C-alpha cells in the first residue's frame, strides 16, 4: 500500500469515525452482517484454542466476540503489513475489501495466512449500491479526499480464494452486505 493510500484511509477513518462506531457498538452491538459473519465462523469446526487474524478490525467487535467463545489469541490489524505476517487459524475481513483497490492482493495475502477459515463481507453489486458508492466517491473527489470505496466482482473475489486453496463453506448477509466463509481444502 502506498503512503498516499494509507494517509487517505487515516483521514477517512479518523478518530471521530472510531468514536462514533464505538458508541454505536456499545448501544446496539455488532452490525447485522458482522453478526452473521461471527455466527458463520462459530458454526464451523475450528480447533480448540484457535487463533484469529482480524484484518481491518476497526473497533475490535469480531476479535473480542471470538475471544469470548474460546479462541486462544487474536491479532487485530488495520492496514499494517507487519502484523499481516502472522499466520492464523481464522482470518476475517469485515467491510474491508471495498476499501482496497487491489482485492486480488488483499484476498490472496489473507488466504495465505488462513490455516482453516477465511470470512469476509463486501457490498453486493446491486445497481442502487453502485449508485451510492459512486455518489460517495464523487463527493470525496469534489471535496479533495483521496479515499475511494470499491465494488469488486464477487465471482472474481471467490476465484482468488479458490485459487489459494480455499473452498466456499457458507454464504449469507444482508440486503447491502454479502458475507461469505471459505474453508481450507483438504
């Protein structure tokens, strides 16, 4: 990731956004797609004392929830390459793929580090969602904010994971967010 991309993400997801997300989480708990992602991971067979790599972990809703259910350790990262070098039984990317223009590199690196499961969410490619993302990006461009959101093709994202030896295990989500879980092939 370039310095420009990192700075743009820092400006887009600043302290105010983090405080708002934390207040919302404390009031209402995890978002609907995050709850589905958690339930799908918890329904899969993972080893006792499993480890987790939560990429783009935000306020930590996923790793805190999974640590409470028996995971031994969790690494929570937000755009930090040094932490991505740690291998994990389970890797999660909740609302992260849409923040990176290079989904192939991101999902490929995540799949390399997932020994058992990879769970991720992404915006569904519906026309209204395309319009919303396009309008948000236009506002960002007009206001000279470098961050952009991306709507990547689901079949191509699945192909990256399958090419890395993962196989689809579960799919769900909300009207806006798709949630998918992939397992490491035998």
